[in-house]
């Protein structure tokens, strides 16, 4: 296999532009690069979740691979297909079935890995908004990210450490001193 990256420093972006995978040059502050950066940050956040775990759930590395597929779809301006969201739906359903039902909104926390997963979920929501801002050509990527944020929420709940109780929102109109 040929090397994909032969030089890291190219200086081609020193003028404030960058190239898409199709070779089109755009300003670095173009919404396409915002979306690509948000997806990259999300992938890094999932890497942090994995780094906090002794036993990494088998689906997380696959999700990291799929996020590169999302990036490829964006970078090729839709010429590469988005990953399929259906396997995420199936996984969310299976994981959620094993959890107690929610009665209140969950506050981020629950131990280091769970808290990192909540951060990844929030970044995923931002990435989804960035992709939707690009238009309907990227619907498949946005749908994948929407399902992934669901999965990250449920994953955070499953990672809440033993003996920890999920902290929940008390509401602003309660008279409990909070």
C-alpha cells in the first residue's frame, strides 16, 4: 500500500485556505472545515473515553472508524457514502433495555469514563449541527451523528461506576434549597 501522507508540513494552508479531498480550495473558516473539525474532535473525545477504560466496549473502535467515514463523506463533498446509522439504533436499544428507566434528566458525571462519554455526546451534538448547516447533501452524516449522540448518552449511563447513583436534574421550580 502506498503512503497516504508523505509530508505533514506542506505550507499550502499558510494563506488561510485548505483543500477538500476533491482538490477544491476553501477558506479555513468555511462551514465544511468547521464540520470536519467537529467530527475530528468527537473522534478524539471517544479516544479519551477508551483511554479511561480497562475493557473498551467492542463497538467504540468501530465507531471511531465510522467517524473517519463521516469525515471522508464530508471531505469528498458527498462523493463517499455516510456510514449506516441502523447498527447504532440496534445497539442503543439493546444497551438501553438493560438500564433502569429514566424519571429525570441525567446530569453529566458518574465517574471518569462516564463523564468523558457525556463530553463526547455534547461534542457529537455540535458536530451534528455543523453537518446540518452544510445542507441536505450531508443528511446521511447528520443522521449517523444523531444516532451516535443517542448511543453516547446510553453508553455514559452504562459506564456509571459501581455504587454510583446517576445525578439527576432537580428542576428550577422545586423548593429544596437548590
